[in-house]
């Protein structure tokens, strides 16, 4: 290829990227994907330090504490994410009230659910023994509340078309978290609720709440209200939001069980902190790859709510860009899983590489599902959302329960791959109809 042709190709790519960045759908999605990349890189650094500065038992116990906390915080917080992404763009003068109510309701549900977990600790085995006692229990409940709000911040910024600030927050949060992890290795070397791993995870999270929410409520929301004064002159009523949540929340909650309940179940079944640590690291990295598809889906919901007329075109664009980004990442993870995990130790590579590979492949059908779900959210088709998501959750969790005794941790990957592939195949005809209709109409 001649030098002129090469330069023309580079110029074309630069111009295409500039065009993408002028499109709110891609700008918000790329910002969220960049956030996933930053989170992954800093996460690798964090877990590298944790595996080398703490014992295998302390690492596994710390992971188990974080997993339990995220089960309730992310489970309920992200279950409201669809409603925030759907209604923030059209909330108008009620945007601040709408976001605040989302924080309060999600936080309250998360704390109540976590309280139920604390009351049933004997059922979950010795892995969570450090949560026994009033002080430990209160610290856990506060941590759940903090992480719930932290989780909703990103979705709120995306709904306000300010997702470019999400990776900035993650970068600062990740660096502080790593510094604190290293600093606490000598003074808090244990892995329980008061261990250096859990404390270094939750304290920086609490520190990040104040500046980010000051920015959201003090700067971004007032600007959003002003910019949408005409287009959002009639904000959605509470009844409309309630109808959407009645359909979306059960489904979203069910799907999130796959991501957050399954690791807690595995920790209880294994009852071995070191082995759970090997599983948890591979599961965390596999889930991060899946977030790439989820990021584009959030952006699609937001833009579909802002501009319903262009939904079909937005779906086509989202599918193209998602697979353009996800397929190479999946290929790299499948090929390099042992090398990626060997950074943390040979035991992690040996025990976790098969699971990481299967979870990476499962991201391909997951991408189709995420795009379909975001399209339905933009159309407020809550009933279909619930049916698809609950069906997927039942398939995955049932498969894990059946397969795990025979296959061990790799069964989690097989259950996710098989279930998501089946649901994606069932959704393809409907997705093709929407895309074809959009082309015909255009």
C-alpha cells in the first residue's frame, strides 16, 4: 500500500471518529466503554497488589465481602438504571427530584435486602462469619448504601448526556483505591469486613460521593433542565414511571441476579476462601468484558428516549459498533486468558483461564440481548422486558445449580453461554424486523 493511500486511510478513520464523537449515541457509549477500560486496567492493578500483598485466604475473604456488598447494592441500584436512563432525558424540571427519589428508593431497598442477608448468615457458611456482630453488620449496611448511590451516579450522568465524566471519576477512584490498598496491607492484613481489601474498596467510594453529586445536582441537572425546557415541557408522571418500573424492575432485578447472586452462591458452596479467590477474579474479568455491550445498550436507551423517530437507525448503529469493538476483545481474551491471569499467579491461571474463556465467548450473544433490551426500554415495552429478563435469569441460575456439582466453577461459564445463546436466538427475528422496518421507512 502506497504512502498516500495509507495517509488517506488514516485521515478517513480520523474523520469517522470525529463524526462518531458528534453523535450523542456514540459519544456516550464510547465514554462508558472508556470507563470500562479504565476500570479493567486499574482493577487489574488493584487485584495484582491484593494477590501479592495479602495471603490467598485474605484475598478470597476480601473478594467474598465485596461480592456480598455488591449483590445488594448493585442488584437494586442497577435495577433502577433502566428507569433512570429512560426518564431522565424527558424529566424536565423534575429531573433533580426524579434522580433523588431514585437514590432514596434504591438505597432503602438495598439496605433492607442486606439486612435480610445478615439475619440469615448461618445459611451462607463460614465464608461470611466476619459479618457477625452489631458493628460489622452496621458497617456492611452503610457500605451497601454507599455503593448503591455510587452505582447510580454513572447512569445518572449518562442519562444527562454527561457520560464523559464517568471515566474521570473512575480514574480518580481507582488510583485512590490502589493507594489505600497498599497502605493498609501492613495494618489491616486480614480479609474480612475490617480487612484492608474491603476497607480500601469502600472508603474511596464514600469519598467520591460528595464531589460527583455536587456536580450532578449543582451543575449538570440545572443545565439539563434549561436545555430541555421545550422538549420536556410535560415531564412523566409518577404513575407512568411506576408502570415502567412494574415491568422493568422485576426483569432487571432477575438478570442482575446472574451477575451478583451466582458468585455468592459459589462462595457458599465452595466454603474455601482461596479457591473462591481464583474463581472470583476470572468471573470479575469476564463480567468486565460483558460491560462493553451493556455500555452501548445504556446509551441506546438514552438516545432512543431523546429521539424515538431515529430508534431503528440507532439500533443498527449500536449493533455495528458493539460487535466491531467486542469481537476483537473477546478474541484477545480467549487467546490470552492464561497469560492475563498468570500476572496474578500460576494458580489463578490454572484455575481461572477456562472460566474466563467461556465467559468471554458468552459476551457475543449477550451483546444481542443487551441491544434488544435497550430498544424495548426506549419503547417502554416493560412487559416484554420482564419476560425476557426473568426467563434468562431462570435459565442461567437453574443451569448453574444443576451443572455446578458435576463441573465445578467452569459450569458457571457453560450455564451463561448456553442460556444467553438460546435467548439471543429467540430474540433475533424481532430485532431483524425492527431493523428492516427502519430501512424500509427510511
